[in-house]
């Protein structure tokens, strides 16, 4: 059985330990670089698709537009497009995140190994 208190204490202590070594900074930058493309895409695409969904809802409920059948139909189609976009956002994010991790995995593992070997 794992001692969760010990793990928690070590993680807190690691937060406060001085991390001014260039290898740790480089490792943190590589980690951020591996994840940034996926994060930027997920937030941007998610916001756009949510707005598309909202506009579609407003048109279909005749909150905006002239209330014609054409506008209502267009609103339903926009809403479905927005729902589909929101639905596929997370799977696309996971694929982009995995590709970013795969791209930088060797460098990150090598740097992490160097840091752990040099730690007292």
C-alpha cells in the first residue's frame, strides 16, 4: 500500500525547493512546448464552436433574425454544427497532446534522467 501522506509531503516540498538550475528550467519549457499546441487549439476551437452553437440556438428559437422558417432551419443546422464541433474538440485535443508528447518525449526523458541522477 502506498503512503499517500509521504507522496503528498514530497510533492509540496518539491514545490518549495529551489529550482533555478538550467536543466529544470529547460525541462519545464520542453513540457510546456509539448502541450502548448494542443491547449491553444482546444481553447480556440472550443470557444468558436460554442459561439456557433449559441448563434444556432438563438436563430432556431427566433431570438435573433427575422423569425422566418429559413432562419430557423439555418439555426438548427448551425446548432448541430456547433454540437458536433464541441463533441470532437476533446478527441482532437487528446490526439494533438499525444503527438506533442511523442515529439518531445526523448528530450524530456533524457533531461529528466540527467536531473534525477544529479540530485543528491
